[in-house]
């Protein structure tokens, strides 16, 4: 289940990297801020699920779009390191805002309506919560929809062309600036969906979650090979499985250290990732 | 007249941040965002705290051993990361920060999440800190104005030309990373004796934020920016009303974002130095444009 969240987030950031040539290090923080917006709207609007979900999508999309003008000059100058540092700083600002604005940074719990009503599905000795099923099904549905958009729509094809060769896309008269802005919008929408699914999966949120998620998403991308969609899907699921195994077999909170150690080891022996870089 | 403990602590912290800033500046000059100095700060800090507190080593011995161990580790790390891209380096070294925090949080003999206190005080801490700052300033300044410094800068802007000129990028990269790891270790020991109690959370993103704010505001093409703007930036929330101090991280983050939008090269560039001191001999940085 965690793996499917990693997949969705890694695919979003990979998409932005391919189209806009920009690595968004603040993706996790945007997701967590959108989770807080959902929680806030649910609390204020009497647990109206529709408004809660809309708040998540709107917050994540607006924040991601804000990054477009902020990074434009650096992206045009191909200043990758500066872009990276800027998004790290942007993410930290979001984390601090959340820490100061919501219960002094203490975790907040989502109401049952965001947890699939607390329903469980029993298959013999195995119990799966309805929320977990919704999360996995939601991820698969969104990824299929995203694939359809990229391969079957005019805008999607234009964005793929920009990702494959910017100069040729420009020569063919494709609206590169519009495609770039749209890629930020779509990444924002995907971040909003990720926030909804993560809220369903965890049932709570807290400010430090954003930094950890951002980092794991980028680790998945490196693990897979930068810009490799298929690799991101496989490695996102793999990281989720590895983390579950570590949690099951090791005493203490070693999950992050061991999982990150494995990712680091892979980077050292295969700098282009398991599936090869496409950037 | 004896200096107050608060003022001494503040001045040592400024020195520590200058050293940390330089340890981040050096790899950045070669085009890498390398966060490993914070990892080495944690290792050297806990190493010095444990060996002086539990094993009763003399402070100078513990200091030297902590720096030596970290320098060797940094050398090993640089050998393994020498072929990776700039982005992979950034992520891999942030991974190290996560890993070391998790490890310390799980080790009871280092106090785990409850923290580890040291009761011995380092004599002449302030003097030692500023002697080390001056020594590093002299060394890094000579380095920056040497053939080595120019090669380092060229590495970022055109690696292929570097290869054509016969510059050994591999050795250069290994040296830079090992030195910046060692510098991070020095900052870590000084920080430990300044604060007295260590917690794993201390060696996290806060230091990444403070360090890069100093480097980017000051200007990443010269080491003077860190020296001048490090103390200024650290002093704003320190001496401002308490409510401003609470927003320190947002302020630093905001400064980075604004600066990268408005003036990505920072306040002090090589061009600025040439204008201020025409005969200083500062060679133009490859990215510096007149008028910036």
C-alpha cells in the first residue's frame, strides 16, 4: 500500500522532470500541506468529503503552479543545483508554516469518513481495511488515467514531444511554455490525489512527514534511474515491500535507515539506477 | 573583563556556522550540492562527546581522533560517490543525514532520542574556534586563487574542457569532498563543546538550511560571502524580538527562495571583489556577468 503511494508520487515528479527539466524536492511537503487543508476543511465543513477532497486538489495544484514562475529563470539557465536548493528551501518553508499553524506541529487525525468508514474486508485470517483497498485501487486508476492522457490526448502528446526533444518541439511550433505550465498543474493535481490517498492510508498527518516523503520519492527515482517511468513504478513498489519487511523483522525504528542504506548502496554500484537514466 | 557565557556561546556558534558554510561552499563551487558535512558533524560530535565523557580521553586527543576518523570516512565516501551525478550526490548525502539520525536514535549508549550530555568543557573554545576559522580562511583563499581553484570552477561550467585541459576531475572531486567532510567534522566537535547536550534532531535539515542560506546569500563563487553574511544572518533572529526568532527557518527559507529568483549569484561575486579591490587579482568567475 505504501509502495503504491511512492509510485504515484515518483511518477508525478518524474513527469515534471521530463517535461520541465526540473526536480521538485518539495513534492512531499506539498502533499502534506494538502493533507492539512483536507483536514481543516473536513473539520470546518462538518466532514463534507467532497469539499475536503476539493481542498486537497486545489491546495496542491496552486502550490505546485507557484513553483513555475519561481524556478523559471533558473530552469532556463539550466541551473539544476540552484533549482534543487530552492525547492529544498520551499519545502522547509511549508514544513515550518504547518508546524506553526496546526497544533504546534503535533499530528492531527482524520475523521473516519476519510478512512473508508472504518470498514474491514475479511478473507480467512487476513483482514484488509476498506481504506487500503481504496488506496491501491485509487493509485491504479489514477496511473491508468494519466497514461491515457499522455498517449491519447493532443496535450499529452505535445508534452511527450517536449520531454523527448525540446528544440524539435519548439521547431514544430508546439506551445512549449503552455506545456510546461500544464506539467506543473498536472503534477500539482497528482500531488493532491496523493494527499487524499495518503490521508486514507495513514489516518493522520504531521509536518515532518513531508520531508521524509520528498526524500523517499527522490530516492525511488534514483533507485530506478532518473526519468524512467517504468523504473519508478517497479522501484516504488519495491521500496514499499522492503519497508514492510524491515518493519516486520527488525525491532526498533530502523525502517528509514535500512531502506535508505539499500538505496545508497544501489546508487554507489549503479549510478544510473537499476533501470538506467533517461535524462 | 570576563565574557558572558551567552556571548561566548553566540560567537562560537558563528564560527561553527562559518566553518560549516565553507564545507558546503567548496563542493558547490565544483557544482555539487554535498550535504555530507552535516553527517560528519554528527559523527564527530557524538564521537568527541562519547570519548571524552565515557572513555575519559583528553579533549585534544578526542578532537584530533574525531576529525581524523571523519576525514577517512569522507575519503572513502568520496571514492564511492565520485562517479555519480550532481543530483545523485545531493540525494545520497541527504540519505546519510537521515541514516545517521535514525542510527543515533536507536543507540542507547549514545543517549538515543533522550540526548547525550557532556560535562567536560573545552578550554579556550572561542580562541580555538577562531584560530581554525582563520587557518581555513588563509588555506581556502590561497586554494581559490590557485590553478586548483580555477580548475574547480571550470569543473562546474564545462567538464569536457576540463578533460581536454588534462585536469583530473576525479582526484579534484575526491579532495574537495574529503576536505569538506573534515571541515564538517571540525565544526561538529566545536558545536558539541559549545552546546553541551546532543540530540539526533540537531543534525538535520536545519543545518542544511542555515549552511546554504549563508553560502547563497554571500555568493557561492567566493568564500568571503560566508564570512561576512554568516554572522549577519545568524544575528538577525538572535538579537531580534523573540517572535521573529521563532520564525527563523521560514526567514532563512524565504531568503533563499527570493535570492535565487532575484540574484542567483549572491551578494558578493568575483565581479564585486574586482570592483572593490581592482588589484586584488581576483580572477573572474565563469558565471559572473558584469553588472550583476
